[in-house]
């Protein structure tokens, strides 16, 4: 069985805010698992996303 994370933990794994992950889901960049009422993500999907779209840190 795949490892599953909620919105907050998935965002932390990617190093982004929950709002950014929500935006990416709405844009179709990441897909939540359909069998849950609240957004849940497979670790495999998040790893795929992080490899294809590395998060860049901007200097303030």
C-alpha cells in the first residue's frame, strides 16, 4: 500500500505552503487521491512532482 499524506504534511514534504499545494491541485500539477473527502496525496505522486518541478527558493 502506498504511503498517504494529508494536505499539511504533503506541503511540508515539498517545502511549500498548503495554499501553494492547493493551487497546484487546482491547476492539475498534482492530483489528490479521489477516495477521500479531504485532500490526501500519495508520497509517490509527491516525489514525481518534486523531481519534475523543483521548488526554487527566492532571496528576500
